[in-house]
C-alpha cells in the first residue's frame, strides 16, 4: 500500500464520483444542521450491522468504540476539506478495515446503510426548505461515493501487495508489466 499519490487519488475519485465543488460547498454549509443527527445515524447503523451474523465477529466487544470513531468519520465527511489530506485520511480508514480483514462488501454496504438512515431525516431537517433536499442528496451521494472509492483503493493496494509477495514480483517489474499491457491494449499509461 505504498506510493499512493493522494492528490491524484483525490482528483480521480472526485471525477469518478461526480463530487463537484458545489457539492463540497453544500456539505460544509449544511454540516451544522446535520451534525446533531450523526449519533442517531451511527446508532441505527450499528444496530443494523448487529443483525448481520457475518458482521458480528468484527463488532464483538467494540461497538461503543466503533460508534465514536464512526461518528467522527461521518463528521469529517461533512466538513472536509476535500483535499489530498482528506484522501489520505479516507485511505487510512480503508487500510484499518483491511488490517482487521473486514470483507470489502461491508465497506460498500456500509455506505448504503448510512444513506438509508440519513436520507429519511432530510424532510424533517429541511421541512422549511424542501428545495435544499435535492442539493443535499446529490452532495451526500457524491461525497459518500468519493469516500468509498478512496477507501476501496486500500483493498486493491493490499491485494496487489499480497500478489507481489506471493509471486516474488518486484514493484518495478509489476509496473513494467502493467505499462506493457496498457501499451499493447491501447490504454493510456
């Protein structure tokens, strides 16, 4: 999981997620209205995770600590700044999940669970500004997709490191093989 250029990763993830500057602005502007709900969202998130038998070994004896960490993570998602340091933080979150051997599907489904528990609150939060709901939904979807793309990069990096370790291929050789493949198949390097 070495040699990650977080500036490049950040910009690529923003492009792939459709996370635009106006989304960033909306999230930062609305963070104070959403922040009071983060604990309830986190509680619902972990209550639901505890109903999934496969998730239980990852939660056992740690739910309170995980809730604190999750609430802080959720706050970071809504406050940015969404730069290389943010990408490094999200990548580290992914690395931690890799280290505890959390299946990748839990990262993806976790983003869905956050949306599941946050989206129904929006009509209540924005009862007097219904037009804001669409803006917040778009920004929320783009931001969580952006975060997920970065966190999942940790899994890809880990798998690559394991592959190189098992095969004995050096990073230089791997990079040369990958460049040759891209060149042969007409992909940009």
